[in-house]
């Protein structure tokens, strides 16, 4: 329920207005008629207070009954309601004790101490926190309430208790909500505004309510505070009770669901799946059967396991028994299937079926039914690096026959490592590149074309890897009317060599040897010599 379901009744509004009128009359005269009016109002307030208290007790009993039926669903809200009940009871007891102190201090006495001939209907009374009846002897006493409430600061203590209680109730509401605004209004203890028409005198909440007021008026005011407190209690616990259903799952269709870890398993492994209702009520557990076997339940789900003893496709199923809100048992069937395969793995070199020494050899690895992130690749001759979806293999030594180099794959499955297979590879050196001038590895070359080139390049012909080689040195020998050899310590022709090129005549030969080239693997290797005839 919200605050709109607990509005101030016409009776309560009338009582509040009567209290204000009677208080105003006190400024003129504390006549016996006025005191009698306050007595009537207080009696009416006590009756209203008893009605509110009975209503609240009924709500608390509803909490108890709901908790017995579904404790898991109700516990959170019942615990909060119990806190409200405890705080409210403590504050109401404080006010009752304050009433008793005021009445006794002004000459009142417990009913049990009255004379035998005393007639109860002739004297105003209060009921203390222990249920005892206290007789009020001086309902027109103006001094005692001021002494206790103002000078002894009992009014300030009461104000602080009401403020603490109001903040406590506000913690169960949202900022700016109608319920919080209503509670703030019901339990308002702020000082009144300055009234210019009355001389602009500033009054506190304590002075406004308790200074120079007859005892019966103070008792009536305290009764009104009790009603305000218990009305606020009503609003909060009604709201808490409504949250029991608001926090429950509401559904009009149930369906069996299967959640398998994988529908593909390897021979020797277990197929495992969770079977559950799509709409779940955590306060009651369904019963789930596969065949004639009842499954163990965990968090509303049944755990089914079956050992895969042979390869193939296997169908399975069962039923779920669930008690509906009316207490009848509904049955929901389910079925599924899973595949069992033999362990296997595919390992293939991305470029070719051989590994080369000194470079990164990319390979791809896959295993049916196993995610790539669960595969572990290793090599017994070198090291492996993961590169996206591929693996880079770096062999450590040559193995021309492939007898001592193998790549193996294992899979992490259900917390265990399963061997998936292995494959042998040969390990070779990267073939040496060819030395070229203008893209030619020898033959006939025009003098003009030779002069247009800047040096010698090393090229890998028809090799799938994109490797780079740089010539680091070479010698050039010239033949014709004389023989001359010059050297270069890079891949560039020297000025001396270019000078000789300009003097070459048709039919002359140049011979280039002692060629060395450095590759991406960091090794220098000799290249085959090349020669050209000048035309």
C-alpha cells in the first residue's frame, strides 16, 4: 500500500481542528468547559489510537502468516517491518512514560491507590506503558507541564526522539516520494514561523506546544503525537507488506530448458547439461527426472551427467514436476541430443609442410568440438608463439628427415588436459637467394643498362615466405684487353667500378663473385657468382 491508501480521515481532521480551537481559548481563560472539551478530545484520540494500533497489529500478523508459508520470500520485508515495530514501540512507550510523569508530578495517583468509594467516571485518566490506570487530579495545572517539559528539557528530548524516528522511517522511502512527504508532515517538529501580527516573537516547537498549557491540553497533545506516529507506522509497514508480491516473479508460461556445456564431447569424456524451468521461483524447487533417475538440484537446476563410451549421436530427455500456486503438480517434458566424437586434431603449416630454421613458421591448429582458446600447442624442437588465430613455430635445429621434430596439441576440457594428437615436420634451412643485376641472374647485358643500375640485389625466387636479404659485399672482375678486380663492401657499385663500366666495349665480360648476403634470420651466407656479356 502507499500513502494514498491511508489518508487522514474526517474524524482525525475534526479532532485536529478542535485541538487548535481549544488551545486558542486557553489564552483567554482555562474554564471548566474548556478543560472538559480537552478531556473529550483526548478520550476520542485514545479511541482512535486503539483503532490504529489494532490495524497495525493485523498487518504484523499478516507478515507472520506470510513468513510461515514462504519464509525465503518474506524474510527480507518481515525483518524490516520488525525493525519498524521495535522503533515505534520504543517511542510510544517514551510518550506514555512522559504522560505518567506529568500526571503523577501534578498530584495524580494510580487507580489501585484510590479510595474504595472512588467512582472512575468522575475523574480523567491515562493508561501507562505497563497497562496501569493513573488518575489525573489537576487537569488545569499550568506549572507542572512547563517545569518538566521546558525547564527540564523533556520536550527537547522528545523532539529529538521524534526526529530520529522520522529519519528512520524515511530510510524506507524514496527521496521526493509522496509517502516521505506525508511522513515529514505528520512528524514535523520544526519551529513555527514568526507571526508579525502577534508581535514577531520567535517561538520554538517546545514552547509552542508545552509552555503555559494546562495538564489536560498537554496530555491531549501527546495523544495526538501517538496517533501521528502510529499512522506513519501504518504507511511504512503497509508499503513493506506490498513489496512481498512486488519482489516475486510473475509469469503465465513455464517451459523446460536445457543448457549443455557442449553438445559435442570426446570419447571417454562426460556429457553434462543443466535442465531448468525458464521461469524460476527460488522459494520452491521443482523435481527433475531423466529416465527414472531423479536429478540432484542446485540453485533451481538439475545437473545431468552421462559418460561417453562410444562415438555417435545420442538422444536423451525427461520431465520436470512443478507445483503451481494452486497446489497442483504440473509436468513439463524436455528432450535433447549430443554428439560423441573420437579425439582428433588437424595441424597444418600455413605456407607448406616443412619448417625452416631461423624464421617464424606460421601454422594453423584446429580440433573438432574444442574452442581454439582451449588448445595448447607445443614443439619438441624449438618454441611456439601465439599470433592471433595462428601459431608461429621457431625451430631450434635442422631435421631434414623429420624424425625428431613434432608438434603436439592438448586441449583443456572441464579442468583436465586431454592429448589431441601430434604431427612430425622436417626442418630445413632457408634456400639461398640469387644475386641479380636489374632482375637478371646472368646472360647478355647492354652497357647502358649496366650503367643505369646502382648495385646488386639478392632475391628468393618462388619462395612462399616474404624474406628479405641484403648483399653485404661482392667482387667485380673485368675481362677484355686487360683483367681487373675491384671490391665493394655493400650492395652498391663503387665509383671505381662504375668508371670501369663506362670503358667496357661490346664483347667484354664482367664476373661477380665473393657475394655475401644477410637475411632476416641475421645470418650471412655466400651466393653463387654471376657473369654478364656486354653487348
